[in-house]
C-alpha cells in the first residue's frame, strides 16, 4: 500500500473505532442541544472526525522502524527560509522543460496546494460548528500546524532520536492560509444534506432508528463497561487454577455493569440508552415492570454472557435478534420488553410539553388549572 493511501485507510479505521467509543456522549449531547439526530448531522460529524484523525495520520504515518543507523537514514532536518517553496517550484518546472503545465503539475506546487487544502476543512469546521471569528480560526490553524511541525522535528516528541519528517516553515504558512480560506468557505457546509433544524424542547417521533440507536447506546455501555474490568488489577488465585482471576476480570465486571443498569432502570423506569435518546414508558413504570424491562433488555443479555456451554451464546443471539426485529413490527415501535411490560413508549418531552401548555393556559386565563 502506498504512503499516500495508507494514511487514508488508517484515518477511516481509527475514526470508525473512535465513533463507536463516542456514540454515547455524542448522542446524549446532540439530543439535548439539538433535540435529536439526523442522518446529515451524523454523516457530517463523522466526516469531521475522519478529517481530524487524518491530520495526524498524514503528518505522522507511516512510522519508520527504529534502527541503529536511524538518523543517518531518516534525519530530515528543517527548512527555515520563508518562501523557499517559490524557488522549489521554479527549479522543478525548469527540470520539466518550463511552460505552464510544468509549473502547475510539478511536485513542489502540488505540495503547497496539498498543505493549503489540508487545513481548509479545519477553518470551515471551526467557523461553522464553533462560530469563532475568522481571525480566531486562522490562529487556531497556525497553532495546529505548529504543533504538527514541532511533533515532526522532535521525532514525535523524542520517541525517535531525530526527525524523520521535514520541519518546513512554508508548511506553517500554507496551513495557516488554508485555515483562513476555510473560515471564509464555512457557509458552504450549510448545503450539506440532511441537516434538519430542530429545537431541543420539541418532542420528536418515536422511530425505528431512534429505538435502535437507544439499544446501540445500551450495548456500548454494557460492552465497554464490561471490558474495562479486564484492566482492573486483581489478586492472584490462591488455588492456582486461574478460574477466580478470570471471573474477577470478566464475569465480575459484567455483573457490576448489569447491576448498575438495573439500578438505573429502577430509578428512572428506562435504560441508559433510552435516557440518552429521550424515550420513556407510558404509563409510568411500576417496580415489577421495571425489573421485567431490565430482564428482557441489556441486563438479561449481560447475564446470558456468563453462561457456560454452547446453549447460552445461542440464547443470547436469538434474544438480541428478536429484540431488534420486534421494534418495527410492534405498535408504536415498542419492542419486545415494552410489549411484555404492557407499556407504550414516548418522547420524554411529551409530558414537559403538556405541562408547559397548561402553564401557558393558566397564565393567559388567570385561573389555576385543576391538578
């Protein structure tokens, strides 16, 4: 794989992993700041994440192997003369016989264009999402470029004995110019499809994708919460079998996460994922219904992972598939657990909206509404 294509693949791969890790906080923030999610918003933010990761991969990868003669082979040094790129372009064009094509297509020209283009999205993102002034976006671009160039000249902060990438002051100028151009081009992001204006206080429809998103958030919380147990130090098994240590690192963490989910459901009547996507049961859930909700949701599935033998994974797979498939085929997108508990599911802003309308009626009529 070429050195041009490899960083792109690496950026997409790393960004996808980060997206899975960030799905819970990202969804929670979007539902409270914007009122919900749209396909366009998700796609745009994912592209921003890929771009930010690509800034690192394209400036650092591929990493060369450390060898005894590393500095004699890889030491790139520094280029500290501003405007040196002009001489480089002229020299490269002369080697290609001169003419407009030789100037436009030579490597020195393409290098400058690439460094400008690399920071255009950064200026657009800062201006569009953070609403920063143009000059602030430009200074942030300069700071980001300086951080990258310093990382290169220090050999990734002395991970390597010398710089394997050239520190180039012209790159600083080109990157900063790119951020400035991007700040002016930021309004173009408004035409990105699927960005539906929403108010955080407005209730949204209960859709299949929204229910599945809540399930995904629950799965991420349980899965990564359970995996975190593998990094908790535990005492060695005195019997030497390793079974106790394996349970403490695996099974115990699953139980802890399942119990935390149970506490959340008992306290709120809904799972963590449903809380994130702002869904709640209707009518309000009783204690037995809440326990049933937990058993038929991620709590029960987490416990199934502790079973020994070939039957338990099959039961787990069947339960997950049935739960996912039940959502589009049940009234009101209730799903398996809500059907069993005899609940409906609604946006948690429905009750808030009703209370707000009642308060407005009282204020306009000057009469207290009956409780």
